C-alpha cells in the first residue's frame, strides 16, 4: 500500500476575489495553532485531490504565523489545478498542504528590485510586507499587468510611499527590463516572477550578473521533451526495497506511481521543488531549474530526471 504523503492539515478560513479571475484564500490550522514557519515568498503545495497537487507562493508575511495566504488566478487553459481551487474550495474546506519551501533571500543593505508580471507579484507582496515590518525601505517594485493590477491593497503602504511603478500593458508597451535594471547600478539585487517572456527578458538583461544578485521565480515550467530513445534502467527504492524497469514510455514519474512511492509531484516541470528526492546510486540526469550543482550530488527532481547508468537508487 502507498504511504500517505506527509501534509500539514489546514482549513480554508476566508476566500475573496480581489480581482476578476483571481481568488485569495486564507488557510489556517483547524485549531488555530501556529503553522510551520516560512520565508518571505515561500511556496506550499496544495494537495487538492488524489493526484492533483499544485504549488503556490505565500503572499503574507512570515510573522503572520497562524495563516497561509495565497492568491490563485484561474487559468482556463491550465492543467486543472487553478480551476479546482476556484470551483471547489470554500470556507470550511479541509486541505492538506506541504511544509513551506524556498522563498526569497532579500538583501539587507543593497536595493531589492522586484519585477513582476500580473499574478507573479505574490512572492514580492510577501517580501515587501516583510521588509516593511523590519523598517526597511530598500526595495522597489516594477509591476506590469494587462489592466488593473491584482492585490494592490496588500502593498498599499508601498504604493503610498512611492516604491511601486506600474505598467499597464493593455495601453502601453511592455517595459524594457534592461532599461529598468540599468538605472540601479552594480549593487542592487533583482528578482523576477511573471510569464515566460518576462523571465526570458530578465535572464537576458542579467546574463552578466553574479548569481547571488539575481533570482527568478517560475510558475510555468519550461517545455520538457521526453527522450523516447533513452535507454531503460532499473529504478530501486532503497527503503521500501521495490524495483522496476523504467522504460521511456512510462518515465521515472510513471515508474514511481507504479511502485506507489511517497513522492509528491506538482509542477511536473522541474521548477517547484515538490518532488525533491535523495539519490544513492545513478547518476541521475538532472533537468530541473531548482537544484544547485552541489545539491545535485545527492538530490534529484524526479519529475524531469533520467538516469545515465543502468540503476537509479532513490533513498525512499
Ligand atoms: S514536481 Fe515540481 S520540481 Fe518536480
């Protein structure tokens, strides 16, 4: 029998619609205990239904430790997660969520330049609220939206203090990220979250920047092409002592499902960190956008991984 994936039990305590097509949900412990701590802009996986796990950024500040607040835009052409959130979740719904992961490491001294596209503002809302709570003003938000921005009320103080620059792409061209970043010199740290075209522009504009001064938050996985000619290999689960031959047509995730392994897959594109797993023998072929070279020596994002040898042994 499959081991249940460990989750934190929460209940939906509030739902509203701050903008058309965007729902904001507040999750809390059923008995109002404190929730596991998180960094500004960290992610949680929502376990929505069997096999339906989706990852969202927290948009409240970490000191707000009795609530997880998320904002979800309904993607009519998406994979079904946001539609489920919009149609099925209401006040009182019980929901299992993962421990928070990741988050933004803002700079204490340098200017933090946040660049957001539409709903991609959510991790920066959390970071801005966190900085303001600490009395810091070393941030600026450049925020492009088609029409009215979502969630402006959550950063009302930042607007009032002149720290937010809006771009309405329904009536003006998309802003030049290179021009925006150029004005801040060599000391600023820059963060970007938005649609793929914006992230590509950010990557190009910061290509020569050191890694510690730039950070990209992706919510759309890059296209991942399965290699139909990959050689089969044996997948071994070291703890449960199960094994299976992984053929290209089922892939690693399909093989893990067949073994009923305790791995949570959310984005299925190597960007969210949900399926992070320790490996013992391989080596794996890494295709994710999450792990550092050091982390890859022991860990793998199984949703997009392959194996370069005859056996892949995972520590599960
Ligand atoms: S499920 Fe998101 S990185 Fe694997």
